[in-house]
C-alpha cells in the first residue's frame, strides 16, 4: 500500500470534524455549543458541591443533637 499522507490538520474540539491546523472549532455554532456544554458542566458541579456540603452540615447537626 502506498504511503499516503494527509495534509496537516486538527479536529474540531466539539464535533471532531477535520479543520485546518491551529484552529480549535470548525464554526461558531460548535464554539457556542462547546461553551454551553462547559457552562452546564460547571452548573452541575456547583450543584453537586452544594448538596455534598449540605449533607455534611446536616450530618454534623444530627450528631450534635444526639449526644
């Protein structure tokens, strides 16, 4: 089989389509969707941290009241 080389390229950070080397996204739609995805992940993380902290506080209160 012949040794065929593809031109130097990158892949879109959101959809994975091939794009010119050095670029991060194929278009503004993918950039916007990636930003929305990151914002949703941050929101989910903050909710998890709040629930975890609240659970710890409740456990400490229950323990203090049962002594």
